[in-house]
C-alpha cells in the first residue's frame, strides 16, 4: 500500500452510502420540486403557499446536505461548522427582514407595554 | 506521498537564517508572521503620524494647518489604517501566525501556501488603499473609516479615492477570510496528540473563536462593498433613496461586520493577556472553562448587537430595545474575563516585568472603555453621545487602552521567542509609564469634550466654545504617546543590534512555544509533542501541575533524542505573483485601463493554476504526522472547505436578504412577474440531477471504477453547462422584456443574486473539468477520492443555494417584499 493510499484509508473512516441511496434521494428531490411547482400554480393553495414552499424547500436542503454532502455519515464536527454558519445566516436574514418591516413601523408590543408600565399616561 | 527521512542537524538552524530572496517565497508560518509584523509596524508609524496631524490641527481654534478636505482624508485613513493595516495584522497576521502552530505543537499551519498568499494579498490591499496619492483625480479616501452611504456615492464623492477604498477593502477582506479559514482549520485538525479543546492555551482558544467571527462577519461587509462598487461603476442604486432604496442598508451591512470586528480585534488581545498574566503570577489561569465559554458567548452575542451603532437612525423602539438588551448582555461574559484575570493575579507570586505592567494596564484601561460602552447601550444616553467626542474616547479606551496595551504586553513577552534577543526592561518600563500618561491625557478629556457637545470629525472649532484647553492638553499628551512609541522602536533596534541573547524559556512560562529554542528552528519541533494536561510545558518542567493532578507531558524536544522524519513544504513564488496580479486587476478597474485588467487577470489565472498543481504534497504529510494523531481525525482540506462553505452561506444570506427587502420597493420596471417558472423549473431539475451525477462519480472513484468516474464527471460538467446556458437565455429574455441590470431595485438585486450564483456554478464547472482532465490522465485513482469529494461538496453547496433561490426568488415572486 502506498503512503498516499494509507493516508486516504486513514481518513476514509466514515462509510458513504451506495448508488441506490443516491438515486432514491434524487427521486425524492424530483418529487419535492414537482410539489413546489404545483403549490405555485394551484390557486387554492395560495393562503398556505409560503409555509408549504418553505417546508418543501427545507426538505430538499436537508436531503442534499445530509446525503449528498454526507453530513449524515461524517463527523459531527462538520455538521457543527455548517450548522452554526446556517444559524448566523438565518438570524441575519430574518433580522434584516424584520428591521426593514415590522420593527421599524409597528409598535405592536411597545404600546401595550407602555400602558402597563405607565398607567397614568 | 511518503515523507522522506531527513537527517536532523546537530544544531538546528533558526527560521531566520536564509538569504533575503527566501523571504519572498517563504511559506513558513513564522516568517509569514514576521512579514506581517514588519508591515504592520510600518503602517503603525503612518497611522501614528496621521493621528498627530489630527491633534496638531485641533490644537487651537480656527486652525488652518490642514484644510477641511485634507483633515477628512487624514481621519479616514487613520481609522482605516489602524484597524485594517495595524491592529488586525499584528494580532492575526503576526501573533496568531507565529504562535498558534507553536502553541498547539504543529510544524506549520494547515495551508501554508494560502497563508503566504494571505500576507501578499494583505500587502497588495494596503498598497492599493494608498494608491490614490499617485493619481491626479485620486487623493485619499475621505468618507470616514465606515464610509457611510450615500456620501460615498459618485455624485457626492467623485474622483477615485472611494474606488481605491472600496476595492482596497475588498482585497483586504479576501486576505482576512483566507487567514480565518487557515487558523480555524489548523486549530481544529492539527493539535498535538492529547491536546483536547479544554487543554488548549487560551490564546489558541481566542484565535479559534476569532476565526469563526471572521468567516461569518466579513461576508456582509463584502456584499456591502460590492453594492457600493456597482453603484459607482455600473449605475445601480443600492443606497439611493431616489430609486426607492435606503442608505441605511449600508449601515446595517457595515455594522453587521463592524461590531463583530470589534471582537475580532479584542478577543486575540484577551487571549494574549490570558497567557501573560498566569506566567507572571506563577499561577494557572483562574476559571479556565469559564474563560473559554465566555469567549464563545461574546462571539455569539456580537452578531446581535450591531444596531447599537445605529440608534440615531430611527430603527424604532422595538429594535432599539432589542439591541440595547443584547448590548448590555455582552457585558456579562466580558465581566467574567476581567474578574478571572484579577483572580489569577490575586495571591500570585508576581514578577513585575514590562509585559506584566502592560497586562495590568490593559485591565484598568479596558474596564474604563467597557464601562463607557455600557452607557452607549442605553438608548437615551447614546442619542446624546452619538457623533460626539465621547464616542471617540470610548472606542479608543477599548482599542488602544484595551487592544494596543495587550499588543504591547505581548510584544515584550514574545519578542525573545521571535528574535532570540531580550529587550531592555528599563526602557520598556519607561515606555509603559509614558504610554499610560500619554494615552489617558489624550483620550480621557474627550469624555468631557463630548459631553460638552464637541462633535467628532470636525476639522476646527470656534474660540468661544470652551474646548480649547482640553484640546491643547490632548495634543501635548498625544506627542508624549508618540514619544513612548519612539522608545519602543529604539528598544527594538538596540535589541536586534546587541541585545542579550534570549534563552528558550526566559520567563519560566507555561506553554509549548517556550519548550523550543529562541528563535525556533524552521520545523518548530524535532518530535511532535504529546500533551496530557493544560499548561503542557509547565507540567513537563515541574512534573505535578498546579491543577493538583499529575500532569506530566512528554512535550518538547529532547536535544539528542531520536527524531522522526520531517517533511516541510517547499517555498513558492506563486503567492506573491498572484497578489501582484490581483493588484494590477484592481488598479486597472479603478483607472479603467482594460489592458491592465487583462494583464492582471492572466497573471492571476496562471498563478492560481500554478498553486493548484504545486499544492498537494504537504497536506498529505500533515495527515500523517499531526492531524491523525492529535486533531480529532478530520481531514484538514475537508474541514477547510466546510468552513469556506459556512462563510459562503452568510454571503448568500446577505444577498437574499437584500433582494427580499428591496424587491417591492422598485419604482417602475416590470417587476417579478416576468420571471419564467417553466424555464427555471427545468434549470432546477438539471442542477439537482447534476448533484446525483456528482455523488455517482464519487462512488465510482471510491470503487476504483475509472470508466464510470469519467462518465459521471462528464455528465455533471454537461449538466452544469446546460444550467449556465439556461441562465444566459433567461437573462437575455428578461432584457428583451425591459428588465435590464439597472432598471430598478428589483432587477439589480435579482441579477446580482442570481448572477453570483451563476458565477459559483461556473467555478464548479471549471473545477470539475480539471478533475475530468486529471481523470483522463489516469491521475485520479481510488486513493484520491477525497479530491472528488471536495469538488462534490462545493457543487452540492451551489445546488442547495439554488434550492433556496428557486423558492424565495422565483416561486415566491408574488409575495410582497419588505
């Protein structure tokens, strides 16, 4: 065995799935995408379109990250690295959306709070 | 590739030995550190002179020493220089580079060539920032170190100075992210055997957390600078209210970076202090676990406090209250650190060296800065202090009283290790007292002036304002401070010329870097040390550690011990050449000289190819000697790529957030209705299926099946090209529907976001094409499956970004934006 192969073997501790699992995941991805497009076109689903699309999109995200990027099989260290970055990315995205919408225009809890704290005013 | 046994010389040559040319192609972390240090000292002199110019101008009322325009340039460059070209390079470039591998028992950083590249790109960016001097329509940037929009737009600041600032900061950002990625990977994968996370020196902890901050905080700044670049060069309107946009977006993006940036500078300083105080108190660091956890908590909270820089912008009471609470919360972990340092000193057997003086000075001055910081967390008080000299006093107490005192302490502490010579303690103590007097004399009265209403950034003031005396006092104090630094330079020169020879362990210290000669040999350790407790070198010297348990480590270098094979990476000229190419490209863009851009681009491309093919051997050796045995078993290239993907996630989140905020603020333009779902649905299927082909290529490689490896790789490349073709067709079609790049806010955000994603797909296609060529050359055997896996990870990341874009941009096109 060459030194290079030895190194490879040493680091190939986490067993990756075979082709059948990959193809199954691909089938799920296709179905989920088809469902997303359906939700977009079916008018009856308009009231619940946002949560449905977010759930379907998140499912696809998890499938690719978990199976194709092997986070399900690799060390928790790699999942932690990606997970922490995703948390920060999500906080950033949601914060900016809130800052430019509700938080800057609405006093939805400030007014009731003021009534409790300052009853005489 | 196998490591070749190499005879260890009887006397190990210092890393400093070698001809001058060897410094240009070096990739030794210690030499790269010294290069950073020397550059930062040069810029420290420059920034110091700029500070003195500011003080001379403010010495008396109605002074005409500097014009208003020149004064603006001087204070802008003082801030930019001190933060990006002095403090960060000293902490991360110099100290972390030199010390982290030594403290974790490694022979170099994870990616030595990337490390050298970081330095040369840093130097390119630093030079670039100052290039405006040499152009007729140039001059230095003059919009403040935070370059608030829309002052930075071309109609308000014409000329090239802001262009140099914008692109210069982008270049510096690339360098910093590379550095963060390198240290993160080094610490996660290359620690000596037995060095668990809870046994790492606190300085290493601080650099680990700082690296995470860098990776996740720089992308918003990068995005903000890209938007500014587009506004100035392509006529977009990211920060122009006239088009429905808001200049406040810049402030959010800047401070999303800017406040973590404060901790990017402060945390390594905390780490340095946490090394100096235990050594000179001859006690272990008090509350080690809490010190580590508080670092993590500070880092996490630092992402949620940026709004306290923006209370005066009118974010609304709920946002103000939220940021006030998070800003006050961050005082808790910071307070834990202060009390732990004091508790470490308490009851210690103190050795009053210059380094210890500066460490104690740090505690006092930083606490003052921290207390005025809590005042700024209170919204009503902050509104009174905003843009006054009180704020200038506060951040100088944090950045000079805190960070610079720590740097000076570290300078006196580690200088013997870096140079092999001792500094004069007597001169050092004179410098310390002059620094204390000069610093407090310069900055403490600014609290008064700010409270009395003196605004920051004014170039002069009237004689009847009552500000004259304290301004004169501050100017005199600033010159005392300048003289203190002059003493430091004299001390350095004297030490280098005929300073006392430093022993390996002059301070009776605790960590591994003191177990090897001063200055260290090029390969650091003859044998990779193994560690069985905290303060590994202390335990080795004294047997029983102060922790009460027997903690004997076999660390260090037995002078005549049996050495293992040592394989060090080869030097490389590619980093310096690549950085020169980047500099030429940037310059060509600013001066609109296409030939220069082309020349720079060719140099850049060729050197990237050169580096890519020069790279692999060292990484593999590193697995054998360090990572496998000590760092938790993760492959360093995989960890590095995941860290990069994490950083990219924040980059795309920032682009997506901007798109969602701006998409329905467009004025005119056809809007999102013109986006074609059938076409992009097809593209989505193509990209998802390309991911399937990619994992099949990996599976074939792992089986050693060359035929199917080539088939699936070629298929992935083909599907990538189809996706790019679809995107080109979509863009053209949208253009014909009246949706150009600068049509409205929606179009500019859409093309920027989707265009950047397309660019990532293009990079992936190039990467996979190279792998395909390598495969046809029969150089992609089973043993190199990791190369395919790494390319695959990048490809799948590009895929999941598209999953998000497809949903949020295309399928939710009818959902109203912010």
